[in-house]
């Protein structure tokens, strides 16, 4: 826009023009000062944004739920360090609720977590789907079939994890539910022998024969005692989605995106030999 056009638009004379010089009027000088201040503020904002982007490129902070950390973190972090040797990496092993709070407060760039119900301020991108399995001691539960139905589970002493969200797959539908809510749909009174917070605790209890332990497949240790069977669940199938939780509108840096991809590959590898798993591409 030309100065003359601006003068016509606002109805003020901004410049004194003579054959020898052009000088701002008092109104023009005031406008010039305001415009210069705005330009400086814009330049400062761009500079701060650039600095923040550079800092993010040199650092990745992420959170990971405890049930996903064991057996997963070490190979992923080794691979990341090899690819990005100059990028500082910080890990927070926290519960899902604390992880989501950290995402909201921008304390972490993203979190690797089980399924998150739709939140207005968060985005959950599914990486893979893992089944729930049952752990049963041969010494205490001898005649169980390889696959357990919900009806059969309702007649057994169960070991469950508190507040575990699952997805029930039945009749080509996916129904989110809490694990205990799903079990109660059998119409029978549940026999919950013990409810715990950590998967490792549940595995120990199941190994001791205190009940049938219901855990995500990725939480099962690679080396289990010979007397412990790992059984499938069916009628219906019960799974858990694993994914990345980020703040809505947040753009991850290149190293952060690469780290998320490494997690997907590592977690998928942990399920590669399990037919009921569904890896999300």
C-alpha cells in the first residue's frame, strides 16, 4: 500500500512533502514509532520461536508407562543414541495419568502410553494393538484350555490390574471398556483374588498360583518359569492399544518423530510371533 493510499484510508496526513524533502507529520511520526515497535516485536517472536525449535532439535523428553518400559527402553535408547549422538534424551517412567498431565504441562514432548480416551486437548495416535493374555500356574490350574472365554474367567480367581483400559473386539465392533467392566458383563459375580497397580507384581502373584493373571502380552517377561502357561483370551477377544499421546497442535521435532518410530518397531517385534496381535502400519 502506498503512503497516499494509507492517508486516504485513515483520513490523516502522514507526510509533509516539499520539492526538497519529505518529513513525517506528528501523526506520521507516532504511527511510524508504533509500526517500528510492532516490527521489533514480530522479529523478537520469530527469534524466540527459532531458538525454541533449535533447542527442541537438540533435546527429546518423553514419558513411558511402566508396563511398556521393561524390555523396550534399552534397545530403543541404544538405537536412538547411535542415530542421534548429539541429541540429549530424557526419559520419565510414569503412570498413564501422570504421563498425560506431563504432556499437558509441556514437561515432555510426547508419551508412549496405552489407549487414551478422546480428550479435547490431546491427540492419541495408535502405534500397535496388543492382546491381553492369561497367566496360569500348572501346579494350581491343571486342566485349563489354551483359550479362555469370558464365561470361564468369571468362574476362576482372577488377578487384575487396577484401572486398565481395554478394547473388546466382537461382531466387528470395537468397544472401549475398563477390564473389570468387561469381565462383569458375563453376568456372574467376579472372584477378584487381588487387584494391583504394577504388571510385574501381578506376574509374580500368578507365578505363585494365587490366581489367573490377566496382563498385556508386552508385560509378560521373556523368560517365564516352566510351570506358568500363557493362555489366550477369546469370546470375545480383548486387546489394548498402544500409541503416542501429544498435545493437540504440537509438532514433534525430527529426532522425536524418529524415536516414536523406533518404539513402534521395537514393540511390534515383541508381538511378531503372536497371531492375535494386530500391528498398525
